[in-house]
C-alpha cells in the first residue's frame, strides 16, 4: 500500500484548529483557495493534499508543520490529490464586463441549451451539477448533427470568453444531448457525433480542472474514449491533453509526460491541424515535467514546441488552446515558475505580447503566470497589478481557487498593497 506523510487523522487536526480559530469552512477555504465543500472533504479525509497545500493550510491555522510528519496512513480508494499554487477606471471596466456576462448568459443559454434544474445557477458555482451529470446524465433526445455542432460551438465560445457560469449551466444538458445523438447514430454519423461528444467532455474537464473539482478526471477519460471512437486524430489529441492535465494534478507528472509524448508521436506533423495539436501536447508535457522538477526535459520540450510554431502557419480553430509563439512563451514562464527559477522568466515576460492572444481565457492565463512569477520574486505590487489584469480580462478567472489562494497570500503577507483588500472582496477571498 502507498504511504502518505499526513497524520492518521489530518482532517481532525484541521477541523480542530479551524474551530479554535473561529473560522467557518467557507472562511478557511477563501484564505486557502478552496471551496467550503473542499474544506469539508479535507476534514473528512476524503481529499488528500500534497505537502505544499498542507503547509498553506497549516500556516493559515497556525498548526506546527511537524504535526504532519512521522505518521502514515494507507491510501484511500476514493481520495484525490490536489495542489494549491496559488472604484477606479479599471474596476468600472470590470463591472461593465460582469454586466455584459450576465446579458450574454441569456443568449448563450438559449443557443447552448439548458442544464437540469439542479445544475449550476448563473450566479453560483460554475461546476455545480457537473459531477451528478457525469454519473447520471439528464434525459435528452438526439438532435440533428448540425444543431449539436452549433450548440457545442456556443459552449466553446463561452469557455474562450471565460464565461464559466454560463458554460457550467449549459454543460449537463449539452453532455446528455451529445451522448443521445451519438448513441442514436450509426456509421459515419456516429463517428462525427463521437468527435463532438469528445469535445463537450473536453470542455467539461477544462472547467472542472480550473475549479479543482475531481470530476475533471472522469470527464477527461470519457473525452478520450469518445475521441478514439471518432477515429479522428485531432479530437484524440485534444482529449489526451486534458487527461494528462488531470494526471499531473494528481501528482503523476512523469506518467503525463510519457503519455503526451506518445500521443504527440502519433500525430501527423505534415497535416497542419494535427501538427498544431501536437505542439499543444508538447507544451503541456513541458509544464508537467517542470512540476516534477525535471528541468532538462521541460526545456527540451519547450524548445521543440518553439521550433514547431516557427514552421507552422497560423492555424485557427484549435479547441481550447492555440499553437502560437505567444503560447510557447506563456508555458515557458509557467515552467520556469514551477522549476523554482522565476527570474529566468522575466525577460520572456517582457517580450510577451499578451494583447495578441485571441481569447480572454488565454490572456487571463498569461497574466496569471506573470502574477505567479512576480509573487515568487517577492514583488507584491507587480503581483497585484497582474492579478488586476486577470480580472480585467476575465472576471471569473480571478475567482478561481488558484487565483484566490494567490490573492490570499498577498493579503496576509507582510506588505500592504493598496486596493488589494477591495480586490479580495470582489473575488471572494474575504467577506465584505
């Protein structure tokens, strides 16, 4: 049996310290970058933490780190592993964008399709209802393939615009409709419907991963199964990428690198779309290697991806991530952060043209990596400036658990940063 460095009842230690500090589960979660339900699972020993995440919680609750060492517990069958990374004109712009998101929600829901009544409300957790839907899809009737493609394209636009509440509300119904359409089809039509279903599962896994929800693994596995049934290389590559992300998040970074390298080798580098997907697999493999501290592999994969994009013409239409020089630079900054050498990313960041990136979701991701770089370098004001840019690009990105954890680190750090507390209130780090 595997072993953990957690004490036999780490959850009880957390629960006792939280109660002594007179914090609710929601308040502790806000400070550490988790939801209240995640804290509940941690306290019930149903959600296993990596060491860095345990340290963060212990720091918030003033628990001596030594209490985590020296004891072992058997691995549990249903336990997941997660890691925490981590009124001006600008604020008015953010509020206008949030208002526009609400206006778009009605139209996007009409195009994408509605979820079940118990799924995420447009003002709540964007992943509420996803886990239930994955294990028991709502009842749905098959639709014509062109209509299914149209609805999936609308869901993709919601993801790329970082309208996660709209997307989360729509996904349960869209998953059910896509599955019903695939099941009712035969021959070539079934292969085409399988490719669409795979991409709906890719969106589900992407959204769940952003919110640190365990359902990401289930969705990614189903995405790959549907993609393989389609017999189309590009959806297989896209599904492989999200599955590898879930592998990395569970601590299996070396398995993720091997898996992605094998899948990349299967793609035809002479075909433009396949070559572009191959590049995104190399980038994800590079970041996975970096999280495991394998510097030589990470940098070699980044260099290979950079060489690919120099040879590739602009290829639009990749599902959730583009194969561009800007993307390579963003992944390089993220990998250098993960390797513990953020200073090496400063020059890369200085030459990065974030405005050229095509979607709010990708621009927000670039600013996130720059925020992490500046935080690791101890520059609080520049970290906060980058977080503000995340919020400007995509307000719902700024409310992700990893971003809330980073804002919490700044808020409870030694330096006082003007405007930070107001940002923390807006993004749910602290109560108003």
